[in-house]
C-alpha cells in the first residue's frame, strides 16, 4: 500500500514564548460544548471572541504553545502591540510581532492577559489559532463522530468512562508527550498535534526505521509561518500505543525545528496529526493529570488493529 502523498498545510508547531497560565472565568454550565468546523485540511476550527468582537474562526492546535492571531484581525481590532518574539515552526524559526489580548472567549470561557504572535491569515488559513495557553488546566475532548469539542474538567466530561486506552504522558513546555509508543518495533515519543493534517516524524525515527533499498517519496510541509520544508514520505507498518495498533501510518520525515525545541530531536519522535486521530470516535487530552484517552470505534474491540 502506497502512502497518501499530500502537500500538508500545517497549523502551528511550537511557539517560542513562555506558556502563560492565564486566568479563566466561567459563567453558566461548567462544561462548554462547541460545534467544530473544518478548514478543508482536516484541522478543527472553533468560534472565538476577542473582547466583545466576533466570533472569529480559529484553528484548535494542541501543537502550539501560544494562541495566535492573524495580522488582518489584529489590524481590524486595533490590538495593542507587545514585544517581539521568535516563533519556532515546523519549517523554521521566524521573528514575529506580538499583540496583547486582554480577553479571549472560547464558548462560555474567557482567558485574560495573553500575548499572541501575529501571522499572515493566508498562511494560517483562519483568523487565528487557539494554543495551549488557552487550554491548560482543562480536559479537551475531541468528538469526531459528533464533530464537537468539549472543554471542562475531567469529572464534568464523564471521567475515563468509555475510553479503552488511557495513556499517562509527561509534560514539557506545556505539551503532553507519550513516551511508550512503538513504531515498527522502535520506541517512539508521540505528541498529539491537532494543528497538523498528517503525522510528522523526526530524522532519528527515520534512521532507526532503515528502509534499505526503498526510495522515499517526497512531499512539502507548509507552516503557518509561511515557510516550507521538504519531507520524505514513508509508510510505517504499525504504530502501537499500549494495546492500540494503527496500521499503514503515512509519516512525513523532516528535520523540523519543533522537535529540537521540545528536545525530541535525538531520539525517535512523531507528531501525530488529524488523519490518524480521526480513526477514533473520541480523543480526550487531560492536561491536569497528563493523560491522553482514546475511545475506539464501536465495531472494534481492544486490542485494536486497523
């Protein structure tokens, strides 16, 4: 089986600003359920308010440390400029201007005092990006069957009931990293990246996989920074996370700066994108307990292979 070859437009990778522990205000119910849209590249979008304006269409990106706004939106809302910063994307680093967001609203929840990098809307593919600074201290539930996103604490979202696979991860720069995954027999660190259409592997994993005598196909990774990176496309026979097995996983391999930023460049690692995540009914990312939970399709029983 040949891998699906795509020019993969990526949302954010990792942004070189500290993750801000922003205060959250709630009114109404504890659990906020948000109808999710799509940007045409399998990435999920959500309605976001900036102050009293909006809603605007933002990508939901668990691979981005900071919330991002487009230059068009920053100009339209006259957002106050803040300091310059360096953004670390999948395809390179970029010096960017940042703006201050006094309040950003996601459903009934509001977050205050965020510093947001400014990027071009044509590269983002949306009005902005919801990053980890707007998602910390909560569980984010992605329900692909219902096309919904729910944001709340684990108890309000039903706890661990209904999830066949529960993985404890470690946290680094706000990211949850699963360290006990195996790709074709190789121990591999996995980061859930809802901002990427497909999955991206580092060069350490590619080298460990070998593939003697096999010429890899090439594709192009386009970052929201406007930069591009050539990647080698290979097919992993099996990705295993505990008793979960994904077969025939297409992976784009590249020397992406995001791996170095997370200190994942020297040992095998992968950013798991939406193409693979949508194989599940639900995926929950629980930041306070550092757990990632997978709800398998009803026609499959654990252990799962497809």
